[in-house]
């Protein structure tokens, strides 16, 4: 079952900082935000690999729709271009 509450706390914190403070997260979270599934799978450690669906669910529930999904949207958010 996919449950956003199973998103690991360090990943949640990185996502929350990204949303609220526009702080660029690490490479794995960036790949998830950019919707780069293959890149995220390749970059994930064993623990996060198994939780990618839960991490994606957390992003979907906690990020504004215009702040994730493509490289351009993520960069726009980081630059302060999306509200």
C-alpha cells in the first residue's frame, strides 16, 4: 500500500525545506521532484528505493502542483517563480 506517511523523515524534511524555503534538496530528492523515475531509482539507496512510491505520494500531497513534475518547474520554484 502506498502511504505518504511512510516517506522517511529526512526525505520529508528536504521536501518541506524545498517547498517552504526554496532550498535545493539533494540529488535523489531532486530526481523525484523532476519526475525522473529512472534517475531516482539509480540514485536511491536500498532503503529509499523501496519507498519511492511513498515518497512520490508525499510530494503529491505536500507540494504545490506547479513546483514539481519537470526540471523546468523545479527550477522555477527554486528561483521563486511559482507561488
